[in-house]
């Protein structure tokens, strides 16, 4: 069965492309150029290694005063109770567990750069927040919380330890990107290198890590908007949600939220808002958009927020709370928003924003014509996003530009 588009973070391929520019990188430099580039880097990592007993880890992170378990560049929590349980089982069996990485910030507080899932699992188990499940070697412990462990087993777990590598403040804080005036912050550079060796992070999680600033914060804020979360089937946020350590269990089960696909949907609007930006792969377009806006000011971000939400709310109004679907907005039918339709509708409404009152006045006619548009393009795959080249994206936006243009 095809995945529900609400739970699909990547409807348009974000795969890497090997370009001619990358081929040029293979040309060998001279030894002098290599030595000069290495020697000229304002970059030096100073670190130390510590071992923490599990109760010490819990005490460090339980109130967040000493260790920030959720710095802004970290990904969202993903581990299931079974994954958490298997970690506890590994610790009981003295199986080596990879070290966690901390960064010592200016406030003499540690930020977790790598190992967030492991540390959270340890904290939750020692606080009796979940029961062991799916144990493969010690299945007799399944169904038990920490306090329900036999005394001997509990003492053994309390003596288990995790190795932590701490990047110290003495480290030089910036590293220069070759061929660019851009500098990476040390913590974000190391975080990226720790998390790009496999498929551990989604592309949007990597962007969230390395492109800090008001624009990235804007994307996260917009993904929390109640209209946005309703449209994409994401459990809503409430005013009672703490800002830093909050993880709603039901939201963790949502694929868009868990992979930061919600943030990527927001980013797509800004990445495709100018036809000159629609070149290369979708991944490249999204990356370039983050780079273009990395110096965005708070005032500019506030203006962009107003722009995005006004277009989103208009689409929501025109289609009775069921926009971006491949089916007419009728109650009783299955509602599934599609990223490809979202791209086209949002881009067209942005272009014709001056005609918004005309659109509202012709809402009935627009809905009827939209149904015909969907039917006439149902067999092409162009509106779904399955056709995913830059030319396809331009064509898709062009279809909706022409559609809304007929009501101006």
C-alpha cells in the first residue's frame, strides 16, 4: 500500500547528484597547497574523555541544568521502547556502547552533539518511564521497569558506564569552508561529520544542524502553526508544551514530524518562490535556500512568517480546510495532502497575492475548476511529485499559475 502523503517526508527525490563541479574536486593539488590549506585553518579540537556511571548520567540530564539534551541543532527523538530496551540489555551484558559526544559551551554547560537517543533512553528507564520490551538475550526481564529489576541486576546496571568525549572551550571555534567565505561553527561541523556517515539523519535534520539562525528558527516555528499541523495530519502543539525538552509521544509516531519532514515542507515554499532557484535536484534547491538565508535578520524572518502564513491560510480557506489534495475538498472523502500540489498552489497564491479578494469571492468556481484540473492531470503523475526534475517542478507550478490566473 502506498504511504499516506502526510507521512511522506520526501515526495520529490532529494538524492545527491554527481556533477561536473564535483569532478573538478578530483584534480590533485600540490603538496604546498595542501600544507598551506591545513596550516591556514583556524581550527583545532581539544577534547577529553570521561566515563559516567548510569546514575550519574541521569543526575546530569534530569533537570537540564548541567547537560542540554536537546540543543537547537539536534534532531527529534525517534527511538521506540524496544530500541531503548535493547540498549539497556546491552549495558547489562557489558556490550560496548559507542561513546556520546558533548560540547562545552560558554556557560560551562554541556550540549549533546551525538548520543541524544542513548542518553534519553537511560534517563527514561532509570526514571521508570517505560517497561523493557523485546529483549533478545534476557527475555525474563521483559515487562519490568527499573524499580522492578532484581536487586542484583539493578546494582549491575548502576555500575554500568557510558564513555563521553567532551569538546572543550579551548578548541578553536570556527572552520572555513574551502572556496567560500563561509565558516562553520565547531560544534555544528563536528555534529555534521558525526551524523553523515550513514542514513542516521534526514537531509532536513542535517540542514537544521548546520544552518543555524533566524531563518532556521522561522521554519521550525511555522511547522508548529495549528493550521499547518492540521493540514498535514501532525498532532497539534499546545501552550503547555515546554520549549526545550518537550516530546509528545503521539507526535513522535508521526513520520513527517519525526524526520523533520514538516520543516522541509515549509522550506520548499521559500526554495521554489523564484523560478531562477529551480535548478538541479530538490535537495540542492533546499540546501541553496538555507544558504541564501543564513544571514536572515529577525525582522526579515518575521516578514517571511507573515507572508507564508497568509498564503497558507488563504489556501485553507479556498478549499474548506482540505487544500493540496488530489481529490476535491468534499466531506466524507479521504483527505490526503500532496507535496507536489502544495508547491504549486502556494507558489501561485504567492504570485497572485494582490488578487486574494477576487479568489475568495470566486471560491465556489475555483473549487469546481480545481476538481476538473485534478481529473485532467490524474494520469500524468505531474501533480503528485512522482515527476521530480527541475523542469517537472517548473511545469507543475506553471499549471497552478495558469489555473489561478484565469480567476484574476
